[in-house]
C-alpha cells in the first residue's frame, strides 16, 4: 500500500480481519524484516522475481491450509 511498509500493511490487514491470509512477496531473502513479518503469522512467502505458476502454487497452498494444516497435496 502506498506510504506503508510491509509490516504496517500486514498489521492493518490483520486489524481489519484477524483471519486474513497474506502472502508476503519481496525481492530480498526471507531474512530480516520479511522473517519478522512471517513470525507474526503471515501465511506464506514468495521471493521476487517469480513465475505466475509459482505464485499460483503458493496461493493454492495457502488457501488449502486450515490452522496451519495442509488439506490437499499440490504437485510441484
């Protein structure tokens, strides 16, 4: 969101809907701020650049999870 960093955006989304599923995307590695956001409960991470197929698999995987448990197996 313009004018907000990833952490603040995530927090605002969680305020609006505590069950929101969020996939964090960054050109940086999972270390640093991305890891801190993931540790707060972010649903998934995908590193830029990514192919649409990889994004599709990530979205499907997040949507298929309930309480951190995978409901369906998605082939890579």
